[in-house]
């Protein structure tokens, strides 16, 4: 359902948290890209992508996370993923993303 909101931004001091909920796939990935671009534009010291309420992420969503990570790294911002559930953690691990992006369990 493309009208489903899957992102939320919250700023606290020098950290911007992008919360992802539900499913991130080809229908909702543009929301993730926009949220990450907004977070990057805020020039925080750290961007945290909260995954606690994310139930699924496909390759387009992984691509959006890689985009955010690379842009943050290039701008000397810390970028980390937080609290993925078991299913999402396994997807992240199988994709190889956890080899380059910090994750907080």
C-alpha cells in the first residue's frame, strides 16, 4: 500500500533518528530516501536508523540505507542502524551491510 507512512524523523541535540516501520519495499522506498536526505541536510553529528518496528526490507530498501551510509560517511557523520528484529537482522547480515555499517542490537 503506497500510502502507508513508513518513516519518521526526530532530532535530539546532534542526533537525527530516522524510524522505519512496517515494510520497506519498492512501493515505500522513496519515503526512506527522502527521510535520509532530510536527515543528512540537517547536518547532525549522527544519524540513527531505528529498525525496531521494521518487519521487512527488500533490496531497494537496502540500497537506500547504503546511500544514506555513504553520504553520511562522506560528510563525516556517524551512521548506525539500531534494534533490528531477528528477521531484519538476518536480511542485513546476508546482504553484507553489517560488515560496513554499525548496528546496535
